[in-house]
């Protein structure tokens, strides 16, 4: 079964949800005209990244009652969407979120679990931590969404894999850091190695949409990628510029990869749970 993906590595207008929404809707139309079935936007694609005190003013609700989100739901009638935004819950906590939209419905919302608050990053001061990692069903199979720092920890992709996700959708606003010998930044090369490793370890598709452009002194490097279940690079967007990157994937590749390398079949989840409980219990005893 073929699936055509569009990775929208866009630049955003900081704090201007209306302008960013217009760009989303325009790119949705463009992706549809190119035959895409699913378009994936980066982390915080509707708001920009360095929000700080703007967080509360740009928050929207992922529902048809929200005047901004309503347009995205309407746009999902003919193409599935993954969009990044600030979500506000009923108790007025704010989350970095990504939503999967399909045929006018919100199928899933992921709240970023790991909030970097070190070096260039200050997310923990302004956002609440998400506390769920769940796979979800789509018309193209079972998927999972993770946001930026979530992917640098081994447990979130592992949990999604065990929960049945055959495609990991990874959205980010990753700024460039460090120089390398290749024509890319060290941070870009590191991310690409991680993406390839997860695709190989979990025999799954890894889809990464990263934003581009500059914001408040940060340079977002783009370079969106798709890796197949054998860990092979299928497509790679350009560095440091906006682009709509298309990739056609064959979902039957999962059958071939897992027949050749049955890692999922042989995974011993009961052993993992038993040893995790042992480690947690030992840690609690040490801290008493």
C-alpha cells in the first residue's frame, strides 16, 4: 500500500497564529495538488518557537469550536495533517502539542513529554510536561507522534513501538549547534544518526519534519528526513531553507523488514517490566 508524505519544513512568524495558519492552508493545497496523503508540519508550526511570555496569548484548542483550528479540520477532509501548536487545558496549563487531523476529526494530540531547560532552551519555565505516550490508529495504519526532545530519550519511541506504532512521526524546531566536516551542523548529523538508529532498531518508518529559518537569534536547520524500516534514507530536505519535501513509502516494507529481522517478535516486554520494577524499587530504597 503506497502512502505519499509531505514534510513541510517551514519558517514561522513568531506569535502570529493567523499568518502561520494561512501558510499551513496554502501548503495543504500545494501538497494535495502533488498527490500527498499526509502533510507533517514541525514543532509549534502555528506559533513559532521562542514564545516565552507569548505562550498564553497564542494557545488554541484542537476542536471545531476554535476559530483557528476549525480551518485546519476543514482542510483535513482530503489530506491528513500533523500540526504543531500550544494547547491549553481546562486548568489553564499550557503544553507544546502536535495533533493528527483526518477527515475533519482530531485523531490524536500529543503533549511534549520532555521539556529541555538547559543551554539554548528554556521550555520548562513556560510549559507543563505531558504525561502520556500513546500510539493511535489512522487510515494508513498505526502511528505515534513525538516532539523534539522526546526523541532524544530512548523510552518514548520504544513505548510507541510496543504500543503498535509502525510509523514514528517526529516533529521538531531544532536549532543548529556545532560545526562539522560535512556541509551540515553537528546537531543535524546527530539527529540524523538517531533517526536512522530508531528506524533500524524498531524496523519502522521514522518521519522527521524540522522547521527552517531564523528566530530570536536561533537558526533552524530544516533537513527533514524519512528513514525506512531497514534504516535506509528515503528522502532528505535541504538545509537552512523552507521546502515541501515529498516521499512515497510502501507500507508493505514493514512485512519484508520484520520477516528478515524479527526484533519485534522477539522483544521480551515482561522481562523489561520486571527489571524496571527492580531498578525503581532499588532506587526508592536508596533514597529512604
